C-alpha cells in the first residue's frame, strides 16, 4: 500500500476512534502533501520518496519546535509537538543503526574509490542514491568526514 492510501486509511481509523490529536496531525500531513503536489506541477504528483522527504522535513521542524518550547517553559506545547512527531514517524521507514550506517559508508567509500576529504561529495552522493530513505544524512555526514580523515 502506498503512503497516500495509508494516510487516508489511518485518517478514517482515527476519526472512527475519536482520536482528535491523531486526526489533526493526519489532516496536517495531507494538507502538506497537497501543497507539495501543487508545487510539483506541471509534473506528476510527488512519489513515495518525495513524500518521505516531506515527512522528514515535518518531523525535523517539530523537533526544533520542541526544543524552543522547552526552552521557553511551554511543556504542554512541547508535548503536543512530540505527539505529532510520533504520528509522522510512524509513516517513515526505520532508520539505519550506527553499525549499518558505518557499513554503508565503508561500502560507498570503496565503491567511489574515495581517498581524502575532497571526495566526500562523491561518497555522500553514493549514499543518497542507495540509502536515501533509511539513512539520516545529518548523522552520516560527520561519519563520512571522520572516515575520510577530515
């Protein structure tokens, strides 16, 4: 089942269950997806990889909001954002753990023949091509840099 159909099914289930917070978050996701589709015009609607990227962006912005709310002493708003993060992350593929990420980086370094920090772009491009959906590039960047001696 593709992500669009999952959003619709989950929304129906949440509405039947009377889960207002989940309904709100799912409606927010579908609204953002419609905006993303409109921005992609005149081309085709966004594919699953684009939807995953959109969801990652939504989760990232909420993580930043949680930090700001906690800094400002607004625990109730931080809790609301964390609940939204949980709903969004339920649709994201499982992220690689550190060991798998290190193995993927080693494979990409071997594949590209990278020898120094100057080759970091090649390695990152190879990682994105093969593992974009399951790789956290924010963590992978520093690991690639360390692997290449930077």
